[in-house]
């Protein structure tokens, strides 16, 4: 069964609104989680590294004020897409690494901004 | 992390073995070879990983050349549900902070 759960799996929002995506590690604690974005027929692109209890680390070109990350507990990281626009429409995927078993990925969230 | 090169796409017949190559000529001595796959509209799924020796599990086998500059993922009896994008990644094995960097992967289509 899934060890990393992502919610929601699909969301449609209006342009200008904000959307929050949750990523939970179900049976292990994750001090670090990762957020990826994937456009159609493209590979996963790392957006940011979410660190429990401290600020996220963003990859070059990713706006930290646009993509707010909060990692308030050892099992939950959230990604908020603020003031969403149609170009933010994408497949967002989180990942968490269990030191014993390796990296696990969430099911992904398909965001459509209309 | 070392860069990997994979064919863009590959077709294979249902029931036959699928051999997926990966070149990683700049791999370092402490870097492992990982394979993940991504079925359409899902998150990536771990398949297998190895350092030097060949590895086998219930999903696949991993053959790593002696010089470790390339490897092959073998799906012994491909099924239609194995249609996916397969990613070969090399990375240092360490604790929770180590991120995965994805290349283009190989788009595998299993045909009846």
C-alpha cells in the first residue's frame, strides 16, 4: 500500500485563487520531503526541498512566494500555489525518503487553473 | 549526481523480456544505480537499485557492467501493465536529505 499519500489527486481552481496540496508520510517520519512538477510528456522537475521545522530550499527559477511550502510536522508537508494562473496547471508530485526503505512518491495532484 | 542517458522510447511484446539500457559513464564509486517507473498520471514507483552486483527482485533484474558505466533493467515477462516511463538515476546512497534528479527516461510501450 501507499506509504506517501498526496491530497487532493485532482483539483480545478479559478485563476487568482490559491490551492493547497498535502503530502503525508504514512508510516515513517520524514524530516525532508521533495516537491516536483511535471508537464505533459516531460520529466519530473524538482521544485523545492521541504525541511521540517525550517525554510524550504527552492531550485533555481522557482518563485518561493508563488509556491509556499510548509513542513510543520515530521509527516506532513504542504505546497500552496498562490494566485494560480493557467500556466501553473501541471502535475505536482511529492516525495519523502524513508532512511530504511528509500524514496517514496505520492500519487500526484493534477492542478487545472481555469 | 552523475548524468544518465537512456533511449527515448522502446516497444516490446507482451510476454517477452524487456531490456532497458542506461549509460552512466561518469558514475562515481559511491553512487548507486536506481530504477523507477512512472505509469501515466501516477507518481514514480521504485523498481530496483544496485551498486556493483547484479540484483533481482519480484519486479525486475538489474545487470550492471563490470566498469559500472552502464546497466540494463530487465523485465522478464512484460505485461501490458508494464507500459510506463522508466527512469534510470544514479545517486549517492545517504540519508533522508538526498534528492532524486530525473532525466528523460525511456517510454516503454508493451504491445499485445
